């Protein structure tokens, strides 16, 4: 599963989604995690209400299941959710490495329903047509 982190310092979740200088993307599963890519964004992000700044961010994380943020506006949250990405707001800056470790522990156990659904993001629903054909013949 891919997870994105809104970050200014590339070490912690410490950024508002719309104003984040970086979106760091990681792959995480029960066996571990690895950094895939960090998307940099320009310094001109401070214009509040500039919805155009969201499009490149949404494109960068389009295949992520979750995005961790320090804050996110209502409009941005709606667009993130519409992209089938689950936003998670942290109450204070948290190290990305610790959040990845916590997610790995959750994945090893019994993930909550919303996370099980997020895990399916990007997976094609496989249909075994041979089984369906066998049932029809019976």
C-alpha cells in the first residue's frame, strides 16, 4: 500500500496539505516499508484559496491509499476523498518513520474496516471466469 506524507522538512508530517513543500511517498506492508519518491512543490504555495495548487499534489499521490497531513482545508479534503485517498490528520508533528512503523504493526494485526478498504486501492478485482463457467455448467 502506498502512503503519502505532507512535509516541510522531509522527516516529519508537519505541513498543511495545500502548503506542503514536499509529499513523500512510501510503500508499506507487513514486511516493512520503503521510500518510493518525494515530490517537491514550489515556494508559491502560500496563496490561500488557490485551488490550482491542489491539482499537481493530487496527481502526485493519485495511487496512494492514505495521506498524512498536519492540516487540510475542506475543499482539499473533499478532493482527496473523491480521489479515494484517506486523509489522516496528526495533532502535532510526527516523524514519518514512526508513523510507518505504527502502520506496519496495524497491518500485521487486524486492520480496521476503513484500512482494509484502503488496502484494496489500485488492485484490480480478479474474476475467475473458469469457476463461473463451471457453476453455469452444473
